[in-house]
C-alpha cells in the first residue's frame, strides 16, 4: 500500500487529469484504488461525479464531523473509490490553525482504511496551505505533473523547497517518484524545457509524455476516464503506459 | 533566518522541547586522514564538537538533541592530524528536525570559536559521536589555519577556485 500525492503549486498543469486517469488506469489493471480530492475547487470530484451533491466530504473528515468510512463513494465508471471535496476546504486553514497535530490530521484519519487499498492517490490544491501539508505528510512520495513551458521550472523549485521545509520543520521525508510531462507537443521549445528540467534537477522524468489531446477534455465532459472514452487516443495510451511506469 | 513559515512548525512540540536534529553538510570532499566536525553552541551557550559521518560521496551527517526552535550557532571544520585546515563561517539557525548546509569554506581568521564546555550529564545528545576534549585534541589557533590554507595549489585542486 502506498499513498502518493499529485502536486504542483503551479496551476493548469493537469494535476487532476493525471490523478483521475492514473487512478482509473490502475483500477483497470485490477488494483484497489482510492482517490482523495483535497482541492477546494473540487475538480476531481466534478470530473468523476459531475454536479452530484455530497452531504459529507473530506472537509467533514478533517474537521471531525464524519469518519472516513462515511465519506467514501465508489465510482463504477472509473473503477475506484473516492473521497469528494467541497469549497468549504478553502477556509479550513483558519479553523485548524491552533489544532494540536494539525499537520497530520489527514494521515491519522485515513489510517483505518489504508489496508483496504493497493494505493491511495491525493489530488492536491495548487496553493500551499495546511491541506497540502497534510497531503504531503500522509504521502510516501509525490508525482509532479508539469506542462513543458518556461514557468514550470519555477513550479518544481517551489515543490522541492516545500519538501525541504517539511523535512526541516516537521521531520518527515517525502520522496519524489518523478515528473510527468503533460500537454506535450512536438515543438523545439517544449523539448528545450524538458532538457532543462533534466539538467537542473536530479529527478526521474517518466518516459510516457501525455500529449495535448482533445480526447482528455472530451472525457472530462462525459465524466469518464479517457481510457474508456477514447481508448485508442494518444492520451489514453499514454496514461495507460504512465500508470505502468508509476506503479510502485 | 528572520522569517519562518508557521506551516512548517511542528504543532505537537512546544518551544524548547527536546528534538533529535539531523545535521547535514553537502558538497564536501575529504581527503585521506581528514575528518569533518561540527562545533555547535545551543541557546544555553553550551558548545559541542561532533564528528560527522559520511552519508554519501559528498554529504556528511550527524545527529544531536536540541531544544525545539531555540537559537543555535554552528561551524563546520575540517581537521587533519588535530590541525584545523578549513572551516566555515559561524552560522546561525533555529533548532529544527534538520539543519542542512552546503560546504562553504571561510578564510576569515578573526572569527573565534566559542569556548567548548564539557557535555552535560543530563543531555542525551549523540554521546558516541562526541569528540573527547583532551588538551592535545584542541584545534590549533586559526592563524595556523591560514598558513595551511594558503597552499594555493591544494585549494585549487580541491575546491576548484
């Protein structure tokens, strides 16, 4: 069993798309998977369940108003279990600021169900707040999706600095499983950025690049994983390949 | 460090609680016979000399118990045959779970070391790593350091200046 967070403090790098489709690919391979949405924007929740309303979400678990078992929702279409998010998460930092052990709430809350799964994926918010720290403290390692563009390098710097701050200040070492290249296009400038990432950071870059493919957006609209919506599309094949590379 | 993010402060510890701190020095290369030490002074002005052990080719580490979030000052020293040949500047920080630094030798001989006091019996920190403070084991005055470090060829060869 491993817990892995999909994180990048830069927005729009396909964090949610990567989390949802990797989880669906692992589920298709017969693994028991849980996806936790920790983003107040609830993009992963909406991608999987459209506009369905949930009485209880991860917010209720973290604030002690529900147990983790009460909020787990299975998705037949995607093949995994999910803990949905809601907008209330955006104010949670202030609620929990004075809480003893505030940085390890999520880890303690999900512990009872961890043995039920082969892997748990956490879709993080792009902001650095208490919930992101909780996600990292609950994770063995992280996956960093990046769009190969100029600002991506800054995003990686920020994440590595955050991991170092967690090690120094909280005494917990989070590993980096690797960097996922998303929205890949066959352009010179894109290749230059990938080369720069290779040169600058001692990080594993997964060989399955996720192409910029309309099938991904269509799949979100249909609330299906891309590997079901368009199994022969380049993005579906890339996500299946990436899921194999990512499996611990 | 004057600023620190409260997100990265362990809420389960109070200021002054005893924690185990891992001290890591990166990008340092030792030659045969050389040893790397850290001289660290805690918030009560108690100083310790600890030998650092290799973690990988260019990283050395040691552990010490310190009081959470209290001020510490420390300096890294490379010695050979009991003589100090390189040292870092005196660094300041707060005691957290890790102190991570890059090796950066300093050639200013005006910065004196704090007086090293015997280890307190009540302090549990890394007894096995503590270097005994006998008369002969004391580091030589820094003026001798300069003499040694002025061997330009050895500096260029070792640090690529």
